[in-house]
């Protein structure tokens, strides 16, 4: 079976970069305890691989939010009413697969601050170079990419292709 699109980052390139991000994040928080909030479904693979490089005390939650339909952002974020966990007084790191318009990260950051998180930072695997809805720069980004539609390693096209071990670009 031929795979859709072309490889942008191989499995080995992803893992090498994730290990480096894990070291930087560990160094940044030092002795502070951290809660990682992974945004499902897209960031599941990334979050699980990243958290293996963080201290054993690190806590983990998953929020199911979504803004995309097909290859386009819908402009609104669903799922914030159904989140759980206690964030009051905690350092929180939001982990997402890809930063596009920034709608997702800005709404999730707002929500965590309203829940009295002590600090809120974000780490994305991929950051698209494009105009953002809100001027938001994640503290950590794995790779800067052009404004292309990518799949694999958790990222989907209409719920498919998440299990691909690499990131691939779909061009139409
Ligand atoms: P934002 O809210 O920043 O516009 O977009 C973030 C979300 O949109 C990501 O968490 C991801 O679910 C989805 N998304 C944005 N760009 C892409 C892309 O190129 N491929 C896939 N599969 N999802 C994307
Ligand atoms: Mg997402």
C-alpha cells in the first residue's frame, strides 16, 4: 500500500527532537512539580513520548478539544466544558501536536488561568509559519514548518492516518 503524501520528519528525527525538548523542559521546571495537559486526540503520541523524558513526579491529564474539520479550522473550539482535573496552584504545560491559528492554545491557556494555575506554558511538536488569530508563541516548539497540511504521528485527516510513525505532508 502506498502512503499518502511525502515524509517531512522521520520517526528517528521526531524522537531525537522530542528527547531534546524533554531535557529543556526538565531543566526549566527543575524542582517544581508539573502537570502536563495533552490535547486529544492529535497530541497523544507526542505527549506520551515527551513525558517519558520528564521527571517521574510529573502529572498528566488529557483534554479532548477540537477546532478542525477536514483540512480547515472551524474558528471555534469545542470541548472546554467537559474538562477535569485540579490545576489550582500547579505549574501547567499544555502539549499540542501543531500550532496553526493559535485558537486552541489561547483558549486552553485562558481556561487554565481561570482555574488558578500558577503558570501556564505550552509545547507544540510543530509550529506553522502563518498569521495567528492571537499573538501567542509557545515556549517550546519541535519544528517550524511552512503553512502545509500534515498527517501522521497523531495528526489526522478526518480521523485517519494517526498511526503513521512519521509526519507526512499532503499536497493537493
Ligand atoms: P489552531 O487552533 O492553532 O488553529 O489549530 C490547532 C489544531 O488544529 C491542532 O491541534 C490540530 O488538531 C489541528 N491542525 C492544525 N493544522 C493541522 C494540520 O496541518 N494537520 C492536522 N492533521 N491537523 C491540524
Ligand atoms: Mg488538536
